[in-house]
C-alpha cells in the first residue's frame, strides 16, 4: 500500500500520509491550493538523486524516507518507500514546500488527475 | 541558491523533442531527459514544473519554428519540398505523440494541439503520412 492518500477537494490538493508516517514526518496533512501547483510527474528516478540536508524525520538506509529536506535553498517534503510509484509535485515557492516527493497508488493516474485539475482551475 | 543555472533552453527543448518523438511521452522518463539534455532534474522541475510542462514547451517551440510562408499542410502535400523537412517532421511527430497518448484525457495538450493544427493548416493526411514514415511503412513525402 502506498504511503500517501492524494485527493482533490474544493480547489486544494490534500495529501494525507498514512499511519505512522504522520509521526515520522511530523506531518498530519498537507493542503496545497491548486493555484500554487506547477505540475505533477511520475518520476521513480528521483529516489536515486541526492536529497540534500535532512530536517527532522526518518530515513532508513534510503528505502523508506519521511522527512523534510533542504537542498540549494529549496524545501522538499519526502514521504517515499522503495523506488517505484513515486510522484513529484512541483509547487510555487510561496508555499512552505516547493517540491513534494510522494509514494502514491497509481502514480500515472495521479499525475494526469492533478495536471488536469490544475489546468481546469487556470482556465 | 536553488535557481537554475544558465543554459540554452531552445537546445534543451530540441533535444527533448527528439527524445519524445523517438520514444513517445509515457516511455520517456525524467532520467532520460536529464541524461540527454545534461540539465539537472531540479532545474527541469524549477523551469517547466513537470514532464508535461517540458513536453508542452517542446511542442510550442517546434510549432514556432520558421516554417515558410505557405502553411505546413500545403507544403507537406508538395511532391518536391526544399525547405527544412527536419523541423516539419519533428513537429508532426510531436503532434502524433500528443494526439495518440495525451489529447483524449488532457485538455492543456488537446487545446495546444488544436491551436497548432489550426494555425499551420495541418491536415489529417499530413499527420497520417508522417506516422507511416516514422514507422518505416512508407517513403517520405517531404
């Protein structure tokens, strides 16, 4: 089962880490206005990249990551297990995180759903 | 501090176009785009927002190339074409990828495809012909 539930509700993307991940990442829920989302991409390869410097959170030998990272002045939220089913959501720097890296069910479907919702909200 | 380095965006989009045209949209990973363009993943996301953002920018660049005074559709119907066939072929390849893989469920891309088709007078014949050429099933008409 994936680590995050991703839903679109009333103009916002609502991300809910499941179970203990709420604890590890010190995050109960993230709500991002669709107007601040720049795009979503299915990108399992992101897991192999350097994550930057970790703020509070958990990282068990790279397989399971629930934490906030800072890299080159950016703020990234990671909640990932393994190296598949990973979705990258790019967010406007005005938001507390400018990139979210999440394990989700059906990442390709989630990518399409989010990009379409963002486009519909703009037009 | 987290801002993308200077690099040649048109060249990046040309390389990305070649990749999407060759592999299609879904089968092109961000890993491949990073490898082919030499641009860091973080910079790609900062600039384009997503893989779809890269694809849309590549399609817009291809459509904005100098394609001559006659419409692309007319030119592709010509038996002896002496312009820049590579740019025209690249645009048709990207359009075919967009139509087959994305346009049915993606309004940003379908709106863009419709606009380019209308602007350049691209015919179904030209798109179909190019799809057959790409597959090696017929000789180039260009």
